[in-house]
C-alpha cells in the first residue's frame, strides 16, 4: 500500500514498534515495571510526608512536592505504554490517547526544567537573603509561581497540537517506544525536518535559558559563600545545595550528552536513542525522591520516626 493512498482518517490507532528488536522483552519490561513502581512509591511518599507534617509546609518543600508530582506524571505518560508492549505484548494505542500522551510527556519535560530552576532560585534566596527569605518566598507566592510555570509550559506546548493535528498520516507503525513528537511527525506524510527544527529551537531555548538561570543562581551563591568567614556556615550551605546539585546533574547530563553527540556528528541508532530517552525519564525521577529523602533532615527524620513505630510481626 503506497503512502499516498493512506489518509489521516483511515488510521485510528498506532502500533508501537520501538521494541521490536529487543531480544528479551519480558525481562526488560519487568525491570521497567519495578523501576516505575519505585518511582511512583518514592515520590508519593515524599508528597505524603510533606503534606502530613505541617512543619514541612515551607517554600522549599512545596517545590519538592511539585517536582515529585512532575516526576510521577512524567513517568506515567510513557512507562505504562512501554511496560504494556514489553510485558503484555499490547503494541497498539488509539490516535487520541497517543496525542494526549505526547502532550503530557513533553509538558512534563518542560515542567521538570522549570521545577529544577525555581528550586535553584529558592536556594539562592535562602542563602543570599536568609533574613528576608520568609518574607520574599511565602507559601502563597510559591504556589502562585508554580501555577504560573504550569500555565507557561502549557502555552509553550500549544505548538504541538497546532502542528500535529493537521498532519496527514501515512504510517500506522511508530518506530519509537511510546508516543512523542518525533514519533508522530515521522508517521506523517510530510517532510519532518522543518517540524524537528522548530521543536529543536524551542527545546534548546528552554534548556539553555533554565540552565543559565541555574548557573547564575549558583554563581551568586558561590559569591556569598566566599564572603563567609565561618567554615561551619560554608559546610551548612554545601549540605543545603548538595541535594539540588545532584538533581541538576541527573537531569541535564543525559540531555547534554545527546546534544553534544548530535553536534559532533555522531549518529545514534534508534536503540541507542531509546536507551538515552528511557534513562533520561526514569533516572532523575527515581533518584530525586531518594536524594531528598536521605539528604533532607526533616524528611529523613520523618521517615525514621514512622519506621520506628512499625513493630515486627514476630
């Protein structure tokens, strides 16, 4: 059947074909399932602990809750589809759920960068202006900032349905592991390069602006730390920022690796690209809750108190 004979209306569902070359799909699927369960459980636990303890109703913890929610939604927008393909063998997804999945996935990708950037701003205010911190960043302002960031992310992502929905579709098989923008564009009858170029410009702008903002915030923090005379104060600042620095590295490292490899002319196979994408989704989402649980004294103490109350069954 030629591409010209296939209309948009004749394709009502897609076939996920990104895992067709995987030799042990069940084993890979089980690993993904375990990681997905860990991500959901750990992030939900962080949110639960923060909501439960009124002493944690502070700006930093509100931003941690937002990051945990983004991580849960980020994984949920992609992992169930991949797990279904690998474990159950369910490779089909209807057109409308596929478009919705694509929008939510890219929305969470933007919100992840926004969440990390606003947490850097929180640390900058806390360290640079500790006496004015509570007056500058009130809980209401933190919620307002978070809502505004979600609105900005949705506005930026409006380009996706605007460009995707009118496209005539020529292929029902997606060569990717779930529904994202490149997968849908490559399934259409049009030249994908102009669409990829547009999204690349937007992605680079968001990544480098947010990363530049984070670097600027930490540059200001370094300047403040250098002026400190007490080593204990410097150590306290380091402990305060260390968790966030790990989150930054886990999120930006795979993305910068992909950008650098692309810029130096390294052509990645689909399997290699899939590996980087899955790692970029699950890696930070799995690391973030454990980092904040183990490194943040208030959350760590809350977990230890709950565990100490659990008596052995024997």
